[in-house]
C-alpha cells in the first residue's frame, strides 16, 4: 500500500530514509503491540505447571504454551514451586506436565506443592478444569507415579478432568504432541479464539535433538582413575564443529549408543539364530544382528520378556514371584542378571527372531551431566563417565553407553548426541554470591563446569567444593585441575572425603557436618547449595546433613528448618542433579 504522505519516487538522503524506516517500523510495532494487548486482555488464561528434574517437562510445557497461543489462549507457564496451593485452587484451566524420578518420587520442584495438595485440609479444586501429562520410564516399577498421583488427587479435591491423563514412556515426544493437540482445543472451546500458527516457535528449537542426533567426533578419551583403581572413570571431549549447537553449564548431554557386538553375537547364538534373519524394524527391512546392535535394549530385559520367559519355561520360582507381584523379590532375583543371563538360564525356551524383537524395548539415549563450560569450550563438550564393568553369573557384563564410549567409539565412528537444557541447575546470575557444591565421584562433573564458568566470568563469588571417592591415591580425579583452581583463587574451599583411606568410612556428608557453621553462614549470605550424584543414598544423606546443619546452627525447630529449606528450593538456591 502506498503512503498518502510521501510522494512516490521522491529523493531522500540516508538520514531521511533511516528516520522514515524507523517511523513506520515503530508504527507497525505499536499497532501489533496494541493488537496483542487487546487480544491478551480478552484471551482465556490457561495455567501450565511443570514438575521436572532434568528439564524435559519444562520443554513440553513450553511446547503446550506455543500451541495455546496459536489458539488465541494466554498461557502462564510456571514451575510447580512458583505457586501456592491457594493459587492452584483459583486456577480455572490447568495443565500439569510432570516427570517421575527415582522410585516413584516427585521431582524436587514439585514436592512442596504436592505436600500441600496431600494435606487433609487442602482447599477444594472445584473451579479447576485440568489434564495431566505424565513422563516416565516403564523400566521402573513406579511408572509415571507422580503424574498418576496428581491426576487422582485433583479429582479427589473436586477438579474436573477435561481430558484423560496420558502416560509417556522415554520416547515421549509423539504422545506429548498428541496430548497437546487434543487438550488445547478443549480448553479453547467456547472462547473467542483465532488459530495463528507461530513459525518462530519451531525455528527456536535446535536442529539436532532426540529424533535427530548430531553425528559428532570424539576428540579425547582419557582415563582419569589410576590403573590399579577399583573403578574406571574416563574424561571425554566431543567436538561440536559444524553443529551450531551450544550449551550452558548445568545442562546434560544425551548420547545415543549402540550395543556391544559381542553381546549381540551371544544373544543371537542363545536364540539359535544366524543373525541374518530379516525383520521389519522402524519401517526398514533389517537383519536381526543389526537391529539388536542399533535399535533395541538388549542389556536389561523388559517386563514383557521376563514374563514370557517365565511362562514358556514354567519355572516355579520365577512364576511365583511374578504371580505374587512382589517387586522387591523380583528386583532381588534380577540383581546382576541381564537378558543373555535369562536366555542362558532357560536354554529350552525358544523364540523366533520376530518373537524376540517384539518383546524388546527401544534402545534409548543416556544422559550425562556436562563437565565443561560452554563459554570456555564453545567448540566441544566434556563428559566425566564411570565405565560400568562387573562379573556376574560367570560372565563379564558391561554398561551399555559407558563402555560404548570407552571401547567402541574411535576416529572412524560418530557419537550421536543432543543436549537437554536444565534451566534450574545453573551458576548464579549474581557473580558475587557464594556457591557450595557437593559432588562425589562422577558427581563432580557439573561442578567442574560451574568452576570453569566462574573463572570465565571472573566472578568474585566464593566457591566451595565437597568431593570424595574411594581412595585418594587412585580415585582423586581432576586433582591437578582442582589444585590449579585453588592457586588461582577460583576454588576457595575444597573438602575431600575418601571413604576407604581409613578404618572408619568418611563421606561428603560427614565433612559437611564438620563445617556446619560455615555452611550455614554461606547460606545466610545468599549462597547457593548444589548436589550432584546418586539419588538413592548420597543425595538423601546430604539432604539430612543439610537439614541438621540448618537446625543446629540456625537454632531452628524442625518446622522452621523445613520452611528454611523450602525457601531455598523456591529461590532455586538448593538444587539437585541426581540420578
């Protein structure tokens, strides 16, 4: 459209052109903002809450928000620890996206709200229309438990389930997309909406992801532990050249492995197959050997495979355990066993290639805490990985991805990778605030990245690391780097706990208790407290130690201490990267 105010073909100098361009750009922007403001004023609000440990639920919540915007809705996306139970009760339209971690536990950022919702005096949710998307892993007994509990509790409190809960396995993208595309139109029903597709939302996503990993090259594979150590921990550096990928300290790198060729061959032999049997896999005709190497989980047997072996073998012990539904007894039975062990244990059980494949789960990526700063190392990403190797049932066993990296990746092969952001697990924005980091063993990984980040920023904030392992002489990984950081003033305090160097075992939580007064003082100064490592024992012991430290040195009751810890969590000052 021609402007009525400017003669066409009139001569303008560069300054006039720039001014006019800015004028009309500003007018256009103002019109769009005015239209957006009007639309937002009239738009129906939907609340999207996420409970996440590693960032997947937050990513899905943002995807749902983009679709909601396209339907003319006004989405409010929040972490579950950002709202109160009273605010939850006042929400009219609610979507919950939550993962489950550990043995059926709520994610850290969902625990406080869940505790409030679980109370007998929890408010009525009669105003709420909701739906739940649960992320989980069927290899765990308590599959999607957190999402199931939220779904059931909201209904108990009087909320109206607008759309059925969807439970997602580790391949969550497609069911999550289907849930979003089904539930958002229901929430938009009756509202004055116009569907506007936002092409920028798709373009914001990285080109390489779970469905399309980047084929990277391994640059460094270095043994960190001593040759005579009881453990094998390795340092890896993987090139990002040509990927256009970037990452932040605190993120995870996901590696899509292939299975050990020796294990593939042994399973093929146990099946009395040749490995050349052709079967349809992922819309492609593929040999049994190749499909087992690249597409299926053959280390840990699926529940379906265990049940079928029990049925076909008629084994009384295994069938009794399954019939009783005793999860602990089944875990004890399967301890140290893998798929090949079961096939060898029951040699009379026969499977065709097609039958066996049908009972397997897809081979999944493994996520590792990144041990480098993306600012200091923009062209590569570092990992710190313990190789899993053990002998059980008279044969050597290997971890799938840890030994894939250690043994199978070479100069002629690619490592297929993608990143998973973890926005909660971050170096403080305020460079002056102190950090306390607890990371024994490979739990040191993100804190090596955090320290590199602090050094890159030239941050004046104090840094305190608690690290430990079995023996100082063999397992003190990154010793030279840590001592160099101490000399440079990047690492201000370092407390070490090597459990087997003395008769009475000493762990990082014991070192914490020794310095409880200083820890509490750092927290009172606005300090951040980070934990990385084993969720089942170490992280729980550290949590108990921190609770006791705050109670003792803050002179607080149990209730006051719990409130103090909850405040730290809400402010993202007590954050855990646990597995």
